[in-house]
C-alpha cells in the first residue's frame, strides 16, 4: 500500500512539473519515442513552429508506465495538449477524461486512414504504424529451390521439409494480436465473432501447421523465437514486423564481413480464404485539451512533407502520397488492403485471458470449436 501510494504521489508530482514548467509554450506534447525516432519528430515540430510562428514543448516520457503518468496528469488537471499512447488504452482514457474530438476536416485526404474512432467519435490520430509481413531466408530458399507460398494453404505442401533438412517452414508468435492477420484473412469480420465458422477454420488450420511439423513451435516457452531461429537457419519463413528490418540488415552486414551468408527478403502475407491481411500495430496521439493548435499540428504531422521526413527515418509513412520503395512498400501495400486494427475495451486483459487458450489449441491439447467459444465469451464479457 505504501509503495503504491508513493508511486501515485511521484506520478502526480511528475505530471505537475511537466505541465507547470512550460506554460509559455503554445502547444505541449508528451511523447515516448526512441532517441532516433525523436530526432525525426523534432524536425517535423521545428517545421511546424516555423510555419505557424508558435512554440511547441516536447516532453519525452518513458514508454513503460506512460498510461499511469497520463492518468495522473488528468487527476492533477495538468494534462498536455497531445499525448502519444498505445491505442489499446483509448477506451480507458476515454472513460477517464472524455477525450477531445479531433477536427478531421483538416486531416489530409491521403492520410484519413490515420483517424481512430471510439464509439463513433474521432479521438486519436495514428502517428506511427507497424505491420507484419512474411520474411524469407532467401539464401536457403534458393538453395532448396522452393517457391514462395502465395496462399497460407501452400505451407501444407512443405510438410517434409523438417524431416529432410531439419528446417521448419515457418516460425510464428502466439497472441491475439499476432493471430489477427490469420483471423481476418480467413474471413472474421470482428473479434467479438471469433467463434464463427471462419475463426474455427482459422485455428484448425493453425493446428494443422503444428501437427505436420510445418511451424517450428517458435511460440512455445523455451522454444527458439522466430527471429533467432530465422538467423540460425532453423526457420525458412517467419511472420514478423517492420521494426526488425534494421536488425536483420545489421546481421546481414556482419555475416558478410566474416564470409557467411544471411540473405533475407520481405514478401507480402500469403492469402487466406478471404484475401490478404496483416496485423496492424503502432501508436497514436490523443487530444487532452481543447487547444485548436493541437488539431493543426496533427494535420501537419500527416502532410506529405512531414511524412517524407518520417519515411526517411525508416518508418512506414501514413500519407499514401509518399512514394516508397522496397521493403517499406511491401508493408504499406499490406496495410492498404488490411482490416483496420480493432479498438476493444480491456484489451490487455483480453490478451491475458485468451492467449493461454490459444496455446492449448496450438499444443493440440483441446478441441478448437469449444475453446474458441470460450475465447469469444471472454472478449464479449470484457466489452460490457
């Protein structure tokens, strides 16, 4: 109790100091960017200041615990104008502070996809987007003379790969977010209907991947994680995110220096019965005051000029007018055809409760249909 009280008091003081020390700024923004990301964001902010002749103060807060700090600022009545958050917290912040609606009329048409709505209201703007794609060890694929799967069902044709070469065709993670692309490509329309025939067929397919030694148990505790197994040549393909590009490129450079081969390529996700999909992640800005300058900044952030800066720093641009090249273009094209990221109440709690049930399915310990009904009940009950 003492420890908890101390944390609350410390957070209140932190929120007060952040807000109080920069009252002269025309716009106060709290961010959680990495140092590299912050450099690109500061360039955009500098351009905004010069364009509108205003002063913007940026406060960098730790990602860990950012929700608590924002809630404490609400309690202390010392909120910033804009705060960067994980979209899963939008419902909680909406209930706490009734987030201010964003003026979507000034958002560039080529970036309208950045608008996030909750209960029908535009309450957030995506600032950074991530997505999944199919990464391939191209050197191994060429050596084995294997085609790139165009459909998820094509992976079933690779069932003898592990027996012959001790290489698993695929490595994946296990969680609701990591499975969303599978679910939507099998035809799920919304997660509250996850026990529909499409959701059941999806997880029966995932069971087949495990049963036939196609997926390498990369998701299991103690297993070889997808990225590590990919580097070590144990997984021919993995499903992973755009944030791994820099890491894999550095591995490729280091391997080349010592005469080893690590050649990888990024491909679009294979298609399912309902088409191609990816799991979309990222962060967003929420508006915590009625400062109209905040709306202008969000619109400015999404302009083609600002998004060019963001793209040059290695990010996926949100404005569709920004011309990209491989491999970012692969992710951008996947996002354009994919189901939007759903915003659900109590999302962290949902993951906490349903992921162990997914694990039991992947371990072939339970029947898919009754387990998926349990998953659906959990999701629906947590929306009440």
